């Protein structure tokens, strides 16, 4: 083999290696771009999930507060009704006592 043939073989090998690296580089770039896009999508999904969880927590808090207020109002109304019933029972007892006393006299 002459030096010219060796030099041509080395040049051809270098060109083949350069083409191979160039061909491999583009899919790697595409894979990196795809990974970045997927990471951005995951971050957006995480933000949406965080927002939904916050909204659900707010709704649950509002529902619990409303239920507590309703229960408090109902309890207060029941206490007022019981007080009124006790007062009516006391009045009825007094009236019965007065009627019994009147009958004795």
C-alpha cells in the first residue's frame, strides 16, 4: 500500500466518523428537546394539581364552616324552643296549682 492509499483510507474513515457523529448528534438533540418538553408538561401538570388541591381544600373549608354555622344556629334555636317549652310548662303547673287552690276554697 502506498502512502496515498493509506491517506485516502484514513480520510474516508474520518469522513465516515464525522458523518456518524453528526447523525447521532441530531437524535440526541431531539431526545433532549423531547425531555425538556416532557419536563415542562410535567411541571404544568404539577401546577394544575396543586391548584386543584388548593381549590378542593378551600371548598372543604367553606363547607365545614357552613355546616358548623348551621349546626350552631340549629342548636341555638333548639335551646330557645326548650326554654320556651320549660316556661310554658311552668305556667301550666302554676295554673294547675292555682286551680287546685281555688277548688279547695
